[in-house]
C-alpha cells in the first residue's frame, strides 16, 4: 500500500508550526511533525499553547498543494478564497476522532473543539499563497489527551482522559487522526462539489449555532445578542442580530462572550 502520510516524532521543539515552517523544504506533502514537548507552543491571537510534556498530542501537518510533489498523495490546487476548507477539514477530523472515542465534541468557529463548554483541542493554521492559490499550509493541532491537571490561567480546559476516564496511547491516536484527516482531504478537496459537501458536514457541528448568545463586535466595540447562522462561502462567521440582519465576521472581528 502506498504511504499516505509520514509521521516524524521529535522529543522537544519550540513549536511544531515553527519547526515545520523553518524546515519546509525538507518535508514532503502530508508530513506530520509531532513533538513530545513544545517549549514555546503557539496558540491563536498571539497566545501560548500550554501542554504538559508527554501527555498530549501537539503536531503540525504540512500540506503542499499542486502537482509534481513526491508524496504518494497529490493535493489538488486550492484557491486562496477557499482556504477555510483546510480549517474545516481539520476540525471535522478531530471531531470525528473524538466521536470514535465516545466523546461528543462541537466546533467553535473557526476551529476550536469543545466538549460542552470545555476546550479539548485548538488548531492553528498558517498558509502560504502562490498567486491566487495555496502553496503550502501548516495545520498545527494541540489535542489534550491524557492531561488532567491544567494551569489555572486556562479558561475551561478538558482532555480525552478527563472526559472518558481512559488513558490513551499517543502514537496510536495520532495514526488514527491522520487516517481520518487524509480521508477528509480526499472527500472534500478532490471532488467538484467537495467544498459544498465539506460545509454541509461542518454546519451541524457548529458550537452555539441557532441559539442566542452575547458577542462583541471588535470593530465597533459594541456587545450584542446574536445567533450564529452559518459560515459564508469564503469562511466568514454569519451572525444574525436582534433586528434580524445577518452580518459576516472575520476571525479578529468578533469575540464570543
Ligand atoms: C489555539 O489557540 O486554540 C490554537 C492552538 C494550536 C496549538 C498547536 S500545538 C501544535 C502546533 N504547534 C504550535 O505551536 N501550535 C500548534
């Protein structure tokens, strides 16, 4: 069987996303760099990602788009305007892995994974463009697996062990995740109607969708009660306000309260 992905384990790096970016030329398409320990794990909005060494999965998947790469799997060209598809596929793959372990998780747009009101996984994706298409992407995933003691500064963390009482083998979980992720990539990026299929899979798992909650519009500074209605074609969050108008927000333009 042709190899679909290549998992490389490192004992310690600053951040698997940073290491992947520095060594981009060394990596084939669908290489997965996983670290037992990160000394400067990066989170969204410039935050740190905290993870106790050896207890969780912290890894980055390197995707290289376009033809002519030596990998067994060739990714199709993805327009820059469709980059949200990578984030949606990654979030769906994590959700599916958790579901297979008996953990029912939802996706907090764009790609945090929540079990009820507790965060179990964060995803940090970085893209490089060539013209109007993606050249490469680094999909960095921090999945809390066996950690049960968390720093008090983290708002509401959880882990697979905390949810099920079971301890997990990290390399096996990573293999299982990679299988699911590669099949998501195939299902969604390789077919004509793939982006639509992906969106229709993603929407039912959106955290807080179709329910009223408070949000902060970071552009106007105004707090408002709104209802998440979905995601636009280019991946913006669609929120209905109390007047029944739907506005679209980029990642930095809205905060959940
Ligand atoms: C978030 O803030 O929710 C995103 C967290 C992403 C953490 C992962 S761990 C592996 C990869 N390397 C990093 O430095 N960050 C991502």
